[in-house]
């Protein structure tokens, strides 16, 4: 996350939390729904054509909102408004940097940034991006397994206290194995799995199925250029994209 048109997709609005409208995304055909995830990088080639992306079958987008407790994506708010206007539901994601701050402060920072728009609080679950440390050779940010589990618990707990629901965990099989030891503590949290070049990705324990699958980092769509491509598929952890 740092850096096909499917039929039968319905966007439904429901009121499941006070003063919030939550978006629901379902596939009437039962097939995975196409989406993308982006950061400020996607603006290096010019403005994003959100209407074109909608016409090409993109049905959701995860937009990087923050990194650690020191960076807010300057394009987040404008991308949120433009994607929403094009009918594309938005999930905000926080790139985790456990070296810089604890899990709970990182979650608060992300939620504050994602809520600092005219549209109010995020309408879909927050995503926490857990992957290799891009700033050192230590994949796990200098934390041992128990420390990393505690960090994630802080993020998950703070997010659930604020939204009433679990965040989505984005990770890879290898990172989850190395840095959490396949902990079962977050089995009820939806999994966003990054795995490229395979027809069926290996799913890390304790999950039985991915809810989101980032299947390539080399997508090329006319409305945006190079971008990650993802699928959403309802699971018991997240039966639909709703509150």
C-alpha cells in the first residue's frame, strides 16, 4: 500500500450508527469486487479521473490518510470528496510505523486526520497497513513478537472504541508470520492480504479467508495510471462494507 469490470454491484446507504451514513458494497453475482488503493504517489502523473475509474469498474478505494503520527497525506481530503462524488466508497488507511509511536496514538492520529473533512468521520472501516519497515532492514520495527502483538492490540482497541468496529488489517503472509508469530488475537479482524503472482494466495493463520486481496502492485488504469489492484470478497469478518 505504500506506494475487469464486474457486474451486479450495488451501493446501499444505511444508518447504523448515530449521525453517520455508512456505505454498503455488495456483489449480487457473488464475485469479488474490484478496487484500488492509493497514496500521494498516484498524483505524480497528474490529477486522478475518478469518473473514469468508476466507468472502468472500480468499486472501492483505500486512500492513505496517515503514516505514524507525523504525516498526513495532503491529497486525502480532496481524493475522498472526488471519489465519493464519483460513487466510489472510500476506506482510509494508516501506514503503521511502530518505531515512531504506540498503536493507540497511531490510531487516534489516523482517525483525527480521516475525520478532518467536511464529510465528517470515515464511512467505512479504518485500515492499518502492517508491512516491512521501509526505513531499516528490521522488518518488525525493532519489536519482538509480544511487543508487536501489543502494538496491534493498541491500534485495534482504540479504533474499536472510537468506531464500534474492528479495523481492517493489511499485511503479507511473511510479515504476519515473522512479526506476530501467527497470533490468533485478531481472528475477528478482516484481513487485507497482499500477495502477487498467484491464483490463490496463502492465507496466514488464524484467518481462513481473505476479505480483501491486493493481487498486484502493477495495475495500470486509464483514470490513474500505475496503481495497486485489489478485490473485496465478503467474509464472516466483514460480510459487507458497512458499519
